C-alpha cells in the first residue's frame, strides 16, 4: 500500500479529533422517547457462611484411676464455614420499545417495508409525499384520480394522464389541449406537439404513435442535431464522431438514466449510475443502495470488500485502507513500536509495568498494557470481570441467566439449574444442580427446582420429597388450608372437598340426611312400619311408643310399654297396660291407675260398671269380679234367697247332713233336730236308753218333750228353752236378721259413696 499524502493524513487526524469518526458503542438514554426499560433477574455465585458441625473432644474429672481421674467426652460443636451459593440479582435494562430499533444512541421507528416516496414516522407507518399512497408509499394515485386521497376524477382524454397532485393533464405524445382532446397539427409531434418531425435513420413521425420522434432504447436520448445525418455518419465511420440527437446514438448525460433519460440518478459520494437501469456504482470507500454509507469499521475499498490489516488500535481509511497509527507506532500496518520490547516513554527509558505472561505489549508512549485474551487491569494482572472475555475483556459473554464465561474462550460456566452452550436451557425434567448432574427425588409428580432440587409439592402433598399426604384437617398447596368438614367427614387433601360420613350431607357435611333417608351419601331409605323415621346415620328405626322390632312392626311384649318398650307396666291384679302410654286396662273387678283397688261396694265387673244384685242372705255386697252374691251358710242361689236342700247345709250347701232317725238337719251349721225319742248329735240315741243325757238339739224341758222355738240356727237351752241366737240374728226366737238391717244401712252408705265418687271411679 502506498504512502498516504500529507494533506489526506492531516484531514483524517482532524476528523478523528473532531469526533467525525463515529464511536462504536452507544448507550440509550432511558428518558428519550421510544426507549423502554425492564428489570431482568440473573443468578450470581456468592460465598455464604454457615454453621458447620464437628466433634469436639474434652476431658472431665472422673473415677478412672488408670487415666489419672480423667475421662474423655465428646460433644457436637459448630464453627463458621463457607460455601458457594446462588443469589438472584436484578438489573435495569434499556431497550427500544416494540416497533423501534437502535440507531446510534436513539430508537427510530421500524417499517417492515421501505417508504418509497415518504419517510417512516412510526412503526410500520409511512408518511407519503403528495400524490403517493399505499402502506409503503409506492403506489401513486390510479390513473383516473388525483388530489388529496385521490378523490378527484381526471378529465384527460386520448390516454392523457393527470398530475396526481394538481390534476393537470399530461398528454400522451401527439395530443394537446387542456384535456388532451386535440391531436398535433400536421408537421408536429411529441409532447405538447412542440417538436418538428426530423427523425433520421428512417424514423417516421406520427403525432400519436411517435412518427415525429425516434423511439430510442433506454439510455439513449433524442436531442438537438449537431451534425447533419450524412455528415455525422461519415465522421463516425472515419473519425469517431458520435452521432447524437434523433439517431439515438448518444447515452444519457451524467446524472440521468432510463427511457428518454427522464430519471435523475440518486447516487451520493461521487457514485456513478448506470445510464440504462440507474444502479449506483459506488466509488471506493462507500456502499449502500445510494452510496450513502461509508465502509463499516475494519473494511475499505471498492464495495467495501477489503479487510483492514491495521494493528495496535490504528484506524483504517475507508477509501484506500491506509492505516492511521496511534502515537508511538509506525509501519504500514502500525505494527512497529518506537521503543524496544519492554520499554516505553519519549526516550524509551521506562520499563513496562505489565505482567509479562499476561501481556501482549505496552504502549510505547504511555506504557498502557495491552493484555492477552482473558486478562484485564492496569497491569494485566486481573481476570476479566464477570460477563466479559476475550482481548481486553471487551467482548460480552453470550451466557444467559447470569452465567459467567471463561475469560479467554468465552465458554459459558452455567449456574446450577442451567445447561447448553449459552446456558439458556433449564435442566431436563428430573435433573438439577451444577451441570444438571443430580437426580430429583420428588414424588407424586412434583416438579423440582432445577437449581437446588427442592420439590414444589402439588396440592395435597407435603414433605421434603412430597411423599406425605396432608395431615388430617388440612389440604391444598403446602397443606396450608384448613378443612371445613364437620361430623367426622373426610377432607380431600387435594381440593378440600368433603366426603361426608354416613348420615350427613352438604358442602361441609353440616346437614343430616333428609327425613326418610340415611347412610352413606343418604342413599338408604328408611323402612319403618310404626316409626318416627329412622336414625340418619345407622338407619335404625325410631319406633313410636308401644312398638318394637327392627322395622317397628311388633307390639311391646306383655308387661312393657313406651319408647323401645323400655318401661315396665305398673298394673296389678293381672291388669294390662297400653303399649303406647302405659295406661292400665284393669281386669273385671278392679279399678284405679294401677288396678290395685277392687270395685266399690255394690259394683262389679269390667271397669266396675255393673251394679250388684240385691243379695238376701249375704254378709255384704256381691263379688267384685263375678257379681255373684256371697251367701251365708245354709243359703244358696244367685240372690242367696234359697235355703239349702234337705240333707245339705253349710257354706254353699256343700256339707252333707249326718242326722239319723228322721232327725232334721239345720241348714246353716248341720246340727240335727232329733225326732222325738231320739237324741244325740246325729239323733242316733234313743231317749229311753239314754235318759240321763241332755235333751237332743231342738228340744228342752222335762223328758225333752218341749220343742225349741229358736229360728235361724239358734240353740235353745235344754232346760228353759231360751234361745241362744247365732251371730247375725236377734229376737226371742232369733227370728230377726241383724244382717238385714246392716245390709240396708251398708247399701245405702255404699250408694252415697258411689254417687259422691262416681267421677273418680276410673281413677281409683
């Protein structure tokens, strides 16, 4: 490469001093428009302290003589130790908002399509020049419309087109007039019919189809005549005369291209455009569609295709690649130091302070160290700071999730839980830790942290490894929800749904089964004959009073009554009780709440509701059960009004008389009344034989010839004949019954008592 001219060198130095050469690193201002920011987390490896247990040996006094009364003891003590840990940090990052991209230190809008005739003013939004439309401003108004929003219809005729901005007609060749309604006058052609037909080379001129102009290919033009046709052609053949004008032999002049050379070239920085298609041919040092961009740093020459080979931080001139050396360096590539290796300074009298093993070189003037890859610091004695690597530690690490990288190679050293070349991938499911080398121990489909392997238990599980169900009474994530299930219901450890115990229902099992139902989920139906429903838990029938049995279909056994037949009847005298309420139903002849009282005198039978008959010879009222009269000895019959049959006497006339010799038997006590001439208890002794005996019963006086007049079983004195009456009879002859008087009084009294207590008979 040749020597750079002095003037060019001074120009480059001045541009560098003035900052014309753009810095390679820009930073966004968070306060600028279209700049967004967010917080991102990253993991850093830190050193943390913890209590480390160890076995501490100490001695105590004891009775061990062999060890001089010292005994060894052990105890667990703790000391401070250190280990590596992972801490999550946060940093604020600025970036362009969606729809914008970074250009220098600004965020500019991004349009996915280039705004052909306009400029990009917001994301994917072009501001078009007048007369143009479409999303990318590439569409002019349709040929028949013009004006704002192409809302006016053109009035041009004969194929004339209107200006999309003003609406003025641009007539096709061969026509003229405000609306292009008139053809050219004879002898004229072209635009607005201003040209005189003078085509050479056999060209014909027509006002409409081009008879008046030469139809030249792209890149050639029809211009004014310089030479006559014959002259130009002759000179072109012999002297190189270039025919131009109507013969279409002249290329477009510089800065023009296309059909009729009607388009202007847009090339910058001395770039030339092809006169046919208009493509820019950039000069050395420039690139881009319009040659508007200098070669990027590190490149130069035609089409920026050559790589700069400048060293020691020298800049490369983008046109010819000449190196602009920093002070202290020389050579075509700035590869040589002014000072010998290891020295620096104006007179090379100072030793480089750099760590030799980590240093490429030191600056020949300032002594600044240029470190090898992976080293940094004033003397190249420090490794690259976290997040950077390479030469000068200028290259940012491409590691994700806060991972560090190797200072020289840039290889990522992933934090626990991440893997991959750039540490962007989490550990596969089931693995965790550094290099994803540990296997998770979580149970029941619980995921584990890829960083430390800690288990994130699913609902219903707990424990370090999620192997333990939530304890009774708790449920949910972390088992931190309390069960609300009542009455012994089970709570689902996953979602807390209650599974009610038999007999209960409802969301929280607070409601008993509805009447007539029982059991698990209240699916059982009560089957009770005489019951007040059934137990909502067991289904056991709740029998009505007086009923028993599994289905309440059996009456209480005799002697029991009430709920579950649990009460013993208190009825006496064989009375029965109502199984429902225990009320006594007395047998005939008894009354009262417990049937322990007999009927009142004068009454008998069921509920003592029947009146006794009028008993004649009876000691009292009728029998309280049967109503029969209790006859005195010597009488019988339903009313005790009949004397015992002859030959019988006594109670119920059940005794047989023993009187002989026609003696008559007393119907009451069976004593014999002997026929005259006979004596003795059974009249078996003759008076003639036994005159020394007392008179026989029923006789008295001398020779026992007097008949006693005593009635009703009364005995007479065998001497005087005075009657000795039986109990219950009075009078000289015992003819009056003392019982009749007493019976009348007793019956009267009984009736009075009955009338007074009639209302209480059922309760007595």
